[in-house]
């Protein structure tokens, strides 16, 4: 079963290679491929290690939710990749979270192949990786246009999740957006459809619990990763193509080498003109920038000399065709209370027997 993979995926001698799947299969493949590749590493899922475990071996590199035992002086950007996974019954591996994380974070230009164990056929994943990166840029634009952000708490046991939740709330507030914290378990389209006023959702979960990029039409609103919200709300974040794709939310927090603090309020980065690539409109500055002007306030005057609070939820409700029961105060005659129907819905007393 291993021979078709070796015939399809061939590279020159000395090529650096990294591949992963279940440990026994990975070791069997490594035994066959080591004579061909001088530098070959086997990746494994970054599962929690037992507490108090001491090892003389150097700590492996953790990224994309996996561990890579790199040799001293090596970096992951030098390696190509060979992924073994998927199923013949599900050829559309765009929904595979593990493969999607790797394609988004792998170095562009490096070879990346995948193989289905059921068929033994290999595929070049460079085209799919380009599509995933393009969709990631689209999600960042959607997050920039959003006014209401739903923060989905997908974990309650991973370390520093409360600190990460507070960080995301500060991000949305700094960008002039409203955020709501939701704890719904595993997100599903039916659950998230109950919040139509939310523009985008952000899933806060461990690296192995994140969702894969969903095809259009699966969710009523897009579900983003924390790093995509960071790219949309932090003006100091590197531009697309230079920013790393971070899987773990801990990489965004202070103390991480990837942490980028928010600019001070008087920074010119907040005033940089930004045009939406989706609507073509000029995005306004954050609300807290305009609130410093004496003429502005949290209340919006109406022509009828009424005051209404500026709220995304109120604006969304006013745009809906049905806004609830209408009381019609003063428009209906006053009558006394009368006796209503009695019984259960299947057979009221005044309906008789059938």
C-alpha cells in the first residue's frame, strides 16, 4: 500500500521532508523514505504532556497544533511537507481541520503534498493552499466591516483562555465594535443562526479544536480564528503575506514573540484611510476617536426632538420587517374580560368529540 505513494511523490536526493499522520504509519513511512531524504522529520499532534515529565531531548517546535522535532540549527521554513490522511468517502478535504491549519501556515513556495490512505493517490496541495489564503483574506475584510462580533468560548479548561477572552474584547472595543461573549458548546449552523444581529463570530478554542474553513452557505455568518480578528482590529499587525498564521490564541498574548501591542490612542495608525474591499466604501474611524469631539455624544438627536441611543442592536431591529407584536396603544376599544376557551390543544371543550 505504501508503494504507490513512493512512485507518485518523488524528489531529488537531499530534499528536506516533513510528514505526519498516526504514529505507526508515520514510522513505517519514515523507514522507507529515510534512504532517499537526508533530513526527514515526523510530526505528531501537540497533545498535552504529562506533568512532571523530564526528558533529555530538546523541546520540539510547536506550531499548527503539532510538534516538529527539528534538529539544532534547522527551521521549519526549509522543509517540504507530505500529509497522510483523509478518506475516500470524503474527497473534499477542505473540511479537514488538520490539513487546513497546515496549508494556511506552511511556507508559500515550499512543496506540500497529501495522500489518501484509502486510494494511495497523492495530490499537490499548492492550489488549495492558495484558495485557503484567499478566503482568509476575505474573512479579515469581513471582520473589518463588522460592527457586532460574537466571541464563542469553545474551551473552559485550556490555560490563559480568560486572558485571551479579555484580549479579544479589548481588540473589538479599540476598533469601535461591539462584542458579545457566547458559550454554546461546539458551534453549529443552527446554533449561530439564533444571533442574526452578529456580523462575524470568533471561536476561542485550543489548536486541535478549531474549525476548518467552511464552504459558503454552511454558517449564517463566518466563523473566524483569533488571529484573523487580530489582523482586522489591530492596525499595527503586519500586512497580509508578512503576518504569520497563528493557531493558538496564546501566541497573541503578552509574553509571546508574536504579540503585537495595540498602538497608543494618539498614534497615526488609527487615522490611516482604509477602504473595504467588499463594499468599496471608506471605513469610518473608531467610535472612541470621534467621541473626543465636544459636539459628539452617545445619543443621536432626531428631527422630532427625541433622543435615541446609538446601538447596533437597535439599528438592526429597525431594519427588520417584523419587529414584534404591535400594541396599538389607544387604537383599540376597551372591553371587559371574557371567558376564553378551555381544554387542551388537541380537543377544546367547545369543539365536541370527533
